[in-house]
C-alpha cells in the first residue's frame, strides 16, 4: 500500500508547535490534493492545512486538542485508496513500541483537562504544555524530575519527544535518579527559591467569571515569556508631525476616491522605521543563545486588533523596498484580512521589527512588550494639537503644532541605551523632515 506522510509544516519563525483543533477529514474519507485536511492553531493564528496528495485518509496520529511539534507526522494518506486495518497484529518491535507510545499519548490527552497536580511553569520558570504535564503525571514524574529533562523546544521547552525519550531511558538511570519519582521522594536540595505562583483572586458576590479564550491564553503566555526573556528598557521621543498631518489631509480624499480605501498614518510611520533600521541595522536582529542573528530583510510587523479584542501582528515583508503607495496598499490589505480572520501563517511570520499604534485608542504613549524573538518594538502615540516653540531664522515664536510621542522598547541584553535612544530619535527626525510635496 502506497502511503504519504503528512507532516506539520513550519508556520513561522518562532512557531514550534500547534494544537489540532479539528479534523476536517476522518479515517476512510477521500481527499483531493490541496483540499483542507485539518485545522490547527498556534499562538499566532488559526490555519487550515491542505493535503499534499489525493487519496484516502489512512491514519490520524493526533487527536483534537493534542499538541504536535513542527515536523511531526500527523496523518497518512493512502494514494491507492486502501486503508490499513488497525486491528491487524503488529509484529515488529518498532510497531509495538509505537502502539505503547500512542496509548500513552491518548491516555495523556484524556487527562489534560483533569490534570492539575503539576504547575504549567516549573521553579526555573520553564513552561510545560498540558500534554507534557499529563504524560509526566501518568508516569509518576514529579516536578523536580521534570525540571531535570533537557528540552529541545523553543526556549528549552520540553516537547512530547523529549519526555518519551526520557521515559524510555528512565529505567537505565542510576538508582538515585529512580528515587525521584517515588510516591514519597526525598526533596532535592534547592539552590534558588521557586518562582512564586500567581496569587489567587477570590470572587465576591455579583462577580462575573469570564474564561479566557484559546488565543488570549496563548497571547498571555507569549507576553510573560517575553518579559522573562528580555530585560525591557523604553526610550521616549516627541516628534512634530505637522507636515505629515497637513499632507495627509490634502491627499486622503483623492486616495479614497481612486482606491476606495482610507489612507492612514501607518504607512508613513513604517517608511520612517524602515529608513531608520537601514541607518541602525543592529536594531534588526534576533538573539539565539549567545549568538546574534543580524537580519538581511526588513520585515515590519504591525499590531492589529481583532474583532474579539485580541491582537495579531501581520508582517509587511521587505518594507524598505516599497514606496508610500505600496505600503498603504499592503497595510490596508493586512488590516482587512486581520478583521476578517483570513490572515495566512506566512502573513504573520518572518517579522524582524514590530510597530504598534497605541494612539488608535487615544493613548499618548506606552511601554510595548517585545515580540520575540525580535529585540525591539515601537509604539506610536496619539497625534495631538499643542502649543509649541517654533524656531525660525527670524526668531522663535509660539505656534500650534501637531505632535506625537514615540515609545521604543528594546532588549537590554543586546541593545544598549545609546543605540535604542538614537534609533527612535532617528525615526522622529525622518517624520519631522517629511516632504509635503510627496506624490503617491
């Protein structure tokens, strides 16, 4: 029987796993090439994965709500229409081992929603997925033993494969290691106090309990992980954007009539950021352990609000190669797709720097959290009409100007105050020197 393995594809630079949310096709169903097979969810976006071949679904390896790692085989497609008999006796040692693993996974998945003995964050701050915790509890692995497992996932996270590899070799460990998992283990000496658990919030009469949706939980974990990873520093600069304000008022009607879309300030901000990155390329980097990855492309993410109130970050690829018209079209297209929930994984991956517009909500400044694995993020504040000192060759005078604050948060491990401050100052200089005669 000819079968093709369907693997979980890479869905973004920092995405290492995805949750199976729905199997569109089941075992025995026929499927055409490029027809949707399964729906998956990451901490960035929900996606439908198409079949790479035409045939019949022969086997499914992951159940709904189970987490798969990038590269895992999630299904088999038979190209000649035959489906393997799952009740057929398996004869090889490899196949028998696979049955044991599958059963362990199924039992663990069934226990995910009732599991509660192990915290999702260990004393070291390392995050453990519901599946890993469930497998650990089923196998009698205590938290201090779980902490000793070397994780191969992002930020040292323990994956399903890591814990199964550990369990397979567990019996070969010295006696002292075995004793860790006994019902009444001797507490291991601690060199540091465990990370404090979040304080429990008591409910009071009349309170309403609102469960976080899946995306909000993932965003929450992503933000906490970023703060644990990067020491954040924020620099603030005020920019005079009077010329940009007047220019936009002049061209927005013509752009609306021609394109049927609004021309926002976002393309102008992105253009200034792209120019400043070319001046200060060490802002356009990522950190990988002790290595600094200097990015060749300038791919700018722009935070966009979803109808649910959650945020998503579509990416403008090669923003430095687009003129204002091209940026405006890209920004509007991405914003529309975000509101309609139609962004693809490619459109939210590959970002090298992120910008968020807190001015949309009337905020004058903010302290944004870095979008890992990037090292910096810019928040643009509300544009305000204020009295200001205007310098001219004939002397200074008080005038009415349009001004805004730029808030630049950066990773102080690799971006010092001088670089972080000079970068945001350069963005402001590009905004203030905007040519009012610019043509779209």
